């Protein structure tokens, strides 16, 4: 028998919030330039031909254009030597019209991501992944120059709810350097009690069921089921997965890491996929690039 229970969750509209943030950034850029200050500039580096990476980079450049930020695209062949990328990063570090540098991940397998990210000047690390920025994020009472864009976007979305982070039980599924680890640190800084889960976590569903706020970032479509969600919880779905669907125009549909229909019948608030966390990532990148330009003034 079909489940006819209706969704009761508030949909956290990342697209609308991101639009407001981007417009605010654009306004501040306009004011800067009227005052004779430098136009913010973002340089992106993409290695290889990964289709998804190219889509992400194009989106970032389009957003920059709309916000009045200069963008500079650098495309590197997949078989290039790592030193070629390092030389480019060093050149960009020294360019005064470049305020932010972003290496689109993943890079070719023969390159070391950590080495490339560490080569970016901390003053231009608008992705917030430099070890020094991450280290500051991990220290009590300290703040990084830049925080990673996706976790920053999640924190802004959480502010749109009436969830009191202080004392809340927060559960993070996934421990990546890009999302899982930094969002756990940010929520800890907001005085939540944080549990990080991974492939070796025992009784994962029961751990999730205790969460007042649940962040799913595992890259597995509809991994989190509705009965994993505590009634009244806030669910943040970071996943963007392609699922084959012969009824879809492109032959596939996008799905998050959370079974949306099931979870939305239980949760108090939930992010959709697409239109939730994704737009916020680019908005926070623009904010970081503007901040980098302000640091350079």
C-alpha cells in the first residue's frame, strides 16, 4: 500500500538565500570600484577533462561575472607535470589583480592535492582548504582567514531555521576535508555536541536518529532513510548524485544522500537536491573572494 503521509518539513531554499548573498556581494563590489579600489579577481585552475568539474567551474565564472568579480580560467592538460601547476600557482600568488585562487578538485591521480593546495597563498585561499586555515578552524577561540565554502553555506542555511545550535546534538555523515571535517568543526565552535560518522560507525541508523541536526555528505544516493531521522530534526543534504531514470529527459535525475520524500515527512526542515546546499557553495566563494580583495586593500 502506498504511503500517503504528507511532507511536513520546511524546505530550506538555498537558491533564494544564495541569490540574496550574491546580490549583496555585487553591491559591495560596485561600491568598492566607485571608491577607486581594485576589482576583486578569482583565478580557477582545472586539471584534465572531468565533465562535472568543468560544469562547476563554468558556474563559478558565471557567478563572478554577475557579481562584478573578474575571473581568470586556467586549464591544464591531465598529463601535465605537477610542477607546471605549482609554477602557475606561484605566478598567481604574485599577481596583484588576483585575490583568490581555486584549484578545482579532483586533479589528476599523479598529482598530490595537498601539495597544490598548500602552495596557494593563505591570503588567496578562498576555498579555505589551506592547512593553515584548516588548523585555525580547528583551534578553540581562533578563526581562519577563509572557511571552506560548502560548510560556510551550511552554517548560513542553519541560521535560517529556529534551531538552537548551542547544546544541540549534531551528526555528520562523512569525514572529507572539503565538507565533513570542517562542518563538524564549525558546529563544534557553535557549541553543538558533534558526532562524526563514517564507514566503520556501528549502528549508524541509531546514531543518526539521535541528531537534532543531521548533515549527510557521503556521496551515496538516498543513503539516509526516513526512519533514520529524529522527528523534528533539521536535515542538511550535501550529496549530488546521478541516478539512472528512463523517465527523465536526460536519462538520469539528481538525488541527494537523503531519501527526501521519506525524510521530509519526519524532519522539521530539510534541504532539497538540487537547490539546497549547492547554490550556497558558490555564494560563499564569492563572499570569500570579496574578503580577499578587502584584505589586499
